[in-house]
């Protein structure tokens, strides 16, 4: 009797599982992807980007998230309808610089305190900025060799 009851329970459990199916294009476009990781200088935080398809805008959007390395607890640092990418920690770990197209649809450098607050726009380049780096001493940002020096 007990084995018959167990067999019946298993049959009900398997019957309630959805049948496997081939993912649709919409399914694939809504999968979130993780990239652009940067570990803070003190090793306590990881900044990373989460990308997803936004059907309303017909665009792929990236936002910056932070996770504590000891607990893995994540939280979003940036939000909105425009992308934020390329997070870079300041050498002292007090600031996070990043690229965003939130102004005039051209990537510019923004700065945010990882503890919260609004991002501040640092550049107003006529052309989109594709990459940057902190100087070794920390108080300034520099473009890579192939980027125009309009910071």
C-alpha cells in the first residue's frame, strides 16, 4: 500500500512539471547577462553590469550592480532607461566611475559614490567616450591611448 501511494505521488509530481520547449526569440532577448566585473581595491565589493532586452525601447540596456564579496548580497547601483557600463573603482575605493548614454545618447563619464546617491556627469565630450582609466594616484581619469584626449 505504501509503495502504491509513493508511486502515485511521484506520478502526480511529474505530471505537474511543464513540458520542455524550445525557447523563443522573445525568451532569449529577455535573458539577463552579467559582465564588466570590477573588484574594489579593498576586495569587499564587486561592481558588475547586468544587461537585458527592453522591448519598450527596442534596445539592450545595461545597469551597474554591486555585490558584497563576503555575503554575495547584490543591489542595483544604477537604474533607468539608459545604459550604464564599464564600472571602474577609484584607487582608494571611494568612487565608481562609469560610462552612460543618459545625456544626449552619447557615452560620457559619470561618477557615483558606491554607498548611494546620484551620479555626477564628469565629461561633456562632443563624441561618445568608449573607454577610460583612473590615473594611478587616483584624482583624475585618463583616456586610453586610442581615445581622443577630450576629457
